[in-house]
C-alpha cells in the first residue's frame, strides 16, 4: 500500500454505485438465471471505465473497479469456489436481527440499510469448498488494467472477501464445525489473493466479521468467545496471505453499513491486539459516523505497530450529508498526530453500494463527498507539511 511523503492520499473502501441496467443483469446472474455473458462482460467493462475516470476526476488517488462486476462484496465467491450455492429464498439466510434494531422495534432494518438487505439471493455452503475457477478474477484484473490504461491513477486496489467473513456470512451446512469450514476457505481463497497481488494491485481483505457480527450473528456470545473466534479468523487470513508482503495489503473492518442506532457496536479498542497481529499493513476503519468518530482517542492511546498505516473513514457511507472539507481536515490531522503524517491515508467509513442496487447515499452525493474529501485532504496537507 503506497503512501506519500509530501501529501495525504485519498482512497475509499470499495463498492461504488452501479447503473440500474447493470444491477438488473447482476441480479439475474445472482439468482442463477440465464444472462448473456457477452452483454454482461461488455457492460461491466464500460462501467468500470466510467468509475475509474470518475474517481480520478473527483480526486481519488488509490482507485478500484467499484466492485462493478460483483453483486456484493462476499457472495460473488459462489462463482469462483466449489461448495457454495444458492439457497431457497432471498435475503441473508439465518441471520439474526441486529441487536440495536431489536432495541428500537419501530425501526425497519430494510429502510435503515437503504433498501439493501433484500437485494441478495441467500447463499450457503453445501459441499466441500475449494478453488474452482480463476477466470473471474483474471477478468476482474484485466478490466481494471484496461480502465487504468485510459485513466491513469496514483495507485489501485482490488477487494476480496476474507476467510472469516465468508465463513460468517455464507452459512455452513456441510462441515462439522466452523473451524473446518474456515480452514477450507484458507486454501480456497489463496489463489484469488495471489492473483491480485501478482497483478500489481493492493489486495484489500474485507473483514466486517471482526466487528460487525458481534452485534448480529454473535450477539449471544461473550466478548471472550467473540475475540477467540476473531483471533482464529485473523490466523486464517494470515495463513492465506503468507506469500504476500504486508505492505501490499489492506484490511477493512466495519460495524455493518446501515444507518441504524448502532448502540451495541463492539468497541474498536478491544480489537487493537488482533489488528496488530494481522499481516496487512493498512487498516481501514470507521471514523466519520456519529457512533465511531470519538474512537480517534482510543487509537491515540493504543500501541499501534509502527509498520501499520491508518486509513480512517473521514466521510460517512450511510448519510447524504456532504462533510465540510475543514471537518475532514480536522479528522485527518488527529490521526496524523497519532502515527505521523506519512502513515495516514484518507478513506471512507465503508462502501457506498455494499450490495449492487443499494442507494443509501445517492450517486451524485457520493461524488460530492469525494470532492469534499479531496479538498479536506489538501487542507490537511497544507497544515501538516
């Protein structure tokens, strides 16, 4: 993950709004319906070209493909691994209502999630998991490289689901226990990670399970039980990426990307030991929304390894408020004061289209937020250099 010695760079977490016609095609594919592969491929390539150009135009330095070819950040894996298949019904199979939503029963999770929770076809593990087809990731890499040849950027990254995330959000109906399932995913996901690294892109590992599932899937566990399981997921991630240099990777945690009360979010200060043990050098985390902005004080008190780069979210991914550049600058300078200006990159709390078709933040507002992010990073740079 390249940093800069003379300015604050700008990136984001991954997913960006896709056009409605592409969403329609992705939903058909997600449900196992017949889709003209050539039509889908052409449209995805066109959208990635547009998204890369828009990122650069609006001030983003470290860009990606917007996850344009994926229905979501995790269930895309069913097209690449054996053993994962569609279940009966839509939505997320067997998932518990978040603990905070239970406290406020008049709140509708579907509305809080920006209409996103019912977009997906439920997926389960129903047979042995293994790597099956490298074609899709090779295609992803080719599309992003083609877009970057038309609109060069400072750097680029590509997202991939972590073993712990896939184990948590794609329920196990085959293995004897969680540990067996997670171990199988280490080997199954390794080829995708390696391909992204060898392509020259920073590999982003998406790990919402390390924080968000505490108040959802594992709300009945103790903190000790949760942290013990999270430690196993970090070990799995480290094993799956053992041949990739830490500086070529970034790790994203979040407390799930919906505009709810979040009154039961697990404190980030309880995760520092685990994050220090994770191999990826760059850490992407929520730092802008009203439930987590205060945690900069916890980061200030933490003993963060000197090889870690902080990529705090300084724009909220669930609100249509466009943050003022001066506020963004203030947030960035707080983190620069903690670890040094050359170890901070400006980011977003989470993706802006976690599921294709989700519109918690309107597309035009997303780009306005990025423009404000660029202005805020410039103000922070002027103060810090």
